[in-house]
């Protein structure tokens, strides 16, 4: 993109830092909307992650890790 053009968060459309992108879909995510996977510690957006309300408590899992949870 041209210099000076800001990136917008895919969830809330606020300006997101260029280095903040979902590791699953590569959409830009601001710090407020990003989620950190409890399993592999990667940054994901709300569309590419799920919250597991299991016995251990609330855990955020990216789509890649959530398929391994039963």
C-alpha cells in the first residue's frame, strides 16, 4: 500500500498496527480485537478463533488448534 495509508481492523474498522495481522486469514486486527491462542500463542481475529468454556476455564483457540480439541 502507499505510504501514509493506514490499515483498518477487520473487526471494528479502527486503525490497526501494520504488524498486527491474524495468522489464520491475514486480516489486520487492532490490539483490542486481537485474540491470542491459548495453545499455540498466535494472534487471531474473532472470526478465526473460538472460546472453549471447558473444565480448565475460558480458553481462546485459533481455528487450527480448535479442531484438535474434543
